[in-house]
């Protein structure tokens, strides 16, 4: 590890505070991909934190989340769909960047 590439102590950006109210609202929505592409949602909705177009390894803040079914999120049980964490390049080709779905989520939460 190269200490020259690290910021001075105490100058790191603080982590975003958790927003349980938003996470619950997102989890209550249907999978954005299944909903928009006319697919059947076979599993409960999971909250996905955006991963595309971001640098670093910190989790995106809760304001950058969207609802995905297990098949479109992890793909561990429902392997009939393209999962973002298993095939991110293919997922992006089919559905666009995950950050594009944040506005879809915002619109549904506000309704």
C-alpha cells in the first residue's frame, strides 16, 4: 500500500448517513427492470446501491438505490434473468447504466 496516495488523516469524506425510510420505500416497489420490460417478478424486491460509473469501493449512498428482484440483482436463486452483480457488462447492454434507474425510483417513491 502506498501511503502517498492517501489523503491526510481526518480529511476523508464522511460516509453518507443511512436512510432507513428510503430503503423501506425502495424495497416496497416492484423490480424496475421487470416492471418496465414486462417480465414476471419471481422473487422479492431487493434494494440495489448503484455500482456503475462510480470510483472507489465504498457503497453508494442510500439516495442512489433502486429496486431489483433477486434475479436482476444477485442472480443466486433466479438464474432466468441477467443479474447486475454476475454480468454487469451484459446487464448494462440490455438495460443501461444502473444509475439511469435512480430517477425511475424517485418518481415512484414520490407518487
